[in-house]
C-alpha cells in the first residue's frame, strides 16, 4: 500500500513542520493582514464598503491565526463554489476519525494546503475582495528586485543567437549547455541569485570548461543528480511537448521560461511547452495565471526593475520578451488555465483542460489516479516528452511528504506517477522529506548538521529523473 510511512507532522518538534506551523505561518498570516490593510488605503479597496469589509477580513484572518496557535479543530471548507472542496473535506473526515484534525496534529502537507484553501474561502465569500491575491504585491516586489539575475540571463540568451548553427552540429556543446540550463532552472527555485551560474557562451570550448568547473562546485550541493540520465532521454526526442508544473512566480518563473525557450528555440528536442500554474493564491509565491501574464509585460515596462538595465540589457530583455509573447500568441507556449477561471487572461491559445485545479488541492500525486480530478490532471500530462515538477512543494506532493528511508528509490516514492511519462523533479530542499540518496549520505549529513538543516535550509538540492516505463 502506498505510501508506507508516517507523514511529516508538527507533532515532531524537531521537524521543519513544527517550525512552520508554530513560527512561519503566523508571520505569513500577519503579512496577509498587512496586505489587506495596505490595499484598503487607495483605489478600489478604499471605497467605504470595501474598506469596511476589509476590516472584517482582517478580523477573520486574526481569528485563524489565533486558532492555529491554540491548536483548534480544522472545520470543513465551506462551499464557496471553488475547487477541491470534496477532497479537502473527505480527507478531513478521515483525519477526524484518527483524531488528527487539529492544526498541530494533522499531517503537515494536508494542513498547509488546507490553510491556503481556507484563506481563499475568506476572500471568496466577500463582496468586494473576491479577486484579491494577498501575496500579489510581495511577488511583484521581489521580482522587481531581481533585475540583475534577469539581465544576466537575458544577456546569456542573446549570446546564444550567433551559436545556433554551431549548436545544431555540436552535440557535446549542446549537452553542456543543457546541463547548465537545467541547473539554472533548479537554482531558480532557491530564489537565491548568488547561486546562479554566470553562463557564458563566448567560446563554446571555453564554456565547456566553465560549465565543468561551475558544475563541480555546485554538484557538491546537489545530493542526487540524474542530469546525465535525463540528457540521454532528452537527446532522443524530436519536436516533443514539454510540461512544467510550475512553482514560484517572479524570478523562478523567469528561469522556467528561459529553459523552455532554450529547448524550443535552440534544440530539436521540443517544439511546444505547457505551463501548469495554480488556480488560487498558494504557498505565498506560486504562479497564478495573472502572474504569468504580468511577468511577460513587466519585462518591457520602463523602470520596472529597481536596478535600471543598461540600454543594451534592455534591448536583450525586450528581444526575449518579444519572442516569448510570439510563442504565447502562436500556442508554442501555453498556459493550462481552467475555463472561466482566468478572467482577463487572453493569452493566445489558452487550453481549457480538465484537472487544472488538481495542482491547488491537497492530494498527493502518487494517488492521483484514484480521483476523477487527479486522473484528468494525469491525462493532461500523458504524451509529454518531459514533465518537470518544480520546487519543494511539488516534491513533497510527489513523495507524499512521508518519512521514507532516505535511500528509497525515487520511482517507489512517487507511486502511480512512476513510469507513466518521463518525469523530472527540480527541487531545492526546503522540507523534511528526502528520498533517492545513496546509502550513508543522509546519516553523514545529519552528523554534519545535527539540527537537520540540510533537509530544509534551501542550500542543497536534488535533480531526480524517472524515465517512462520505470517503476
Ligand atoms: O511552508 C512550507 C513549504 O512547503 C516549504 O516546504 C517550502 O519552504 C515552501 O513552503 C515552498 O517552497 P517551494 O516554493 O519551493 O515549493
Ligand atoms: Mg512555491
């Protein structure tokens, strides 16, 4: 039976689960309160009725915060017409039978998904704040501060242009570049620009050295790295579809787009990309459809970035933005958006797919085939040349967030997803769960870092690949 091990839970006081529920959530909820407060200072939310309602919302979120600290029972999600209510509530009933239906006794993964869904109902039941994303400003501000990384990557992409022909005939160069691109996209999840490779394509030969050196330096931090196997799969593809189950907005999304662009524009392997966003404000920074379109326009908005680009940098960035917009217009880049859910989103060929809400639900991916929505989300990934799952939360959901022995093979940990389509997880470690490590490594790291920080500090990462047909 899957999964065989106990879920990570705040009941273990040494866990990052406990730290999150007791310390990080109160901070996040306080930020939500601040966001409402600031929004009601001007514009549509400052209208007397909206402002009054804002005060009510702040009170409810204050109650939620207090309830968590008092370890109260989690109430069923009220029907706000939104997604995944049945699944949330049936899982909650099950937890109630186990006497695990309070904030500090429920499995961490469930409680955390519930938290964001519960927050959503608070806004959904309002009259004036239905469409309010309490994390919007935060996401935007962080991206505005990411100018340097953005300009660097745009410059790097610019340098690829004259190398197009060379890349078409030099497979080794393509491989080196591919490896660097995967790592760039991986560290985009750390949202730590200092970890970003400075890719340079001036001379391909030199690049191979630079790539190799940089690779060695960073590979010590990648606790499990399947990039070579991944390459052996990718190099055989022709005009395949790439799927990216997105994680965070802003800089990470920018790195996702760079990887997607590289694969479509400079390699024969892929010719289309489907991006899978969230459909409700999720784990603070996850991509909503509106974040996707706002990123595309921000790239050419004057004075958007805190640090101004040089005219040349602005040119490179604008060239990139133009190409990406043309890909969106022609359907080469598609955002998987539910019908009717993304008002104002007129982005090329929007694909109305069933199952799009699955990614903003409580279900673990290894059991996807057991629910109708999960099956629909799975069906949408079938036929993919590669499905990339970005970030920590996706990794927790892939592995069910349970205490697997650290040496558990990745395919075992991902349940029904194993072997169905080629699957890649790019994750910087920000939670307790870990699998796929060689024998002894977890013990060695535990000894080196007795507080178990290596599991959740974001310093380490994993690149895990499960090919089609492997279980
Ligand atoms: O708050 C818990 C958590 O899931 C952590 O595991 C992680 O730090 C974060 O939220 C989400 O990280 P990511 O954006 O990489 O999924
Ligand atoms: Mg996230």
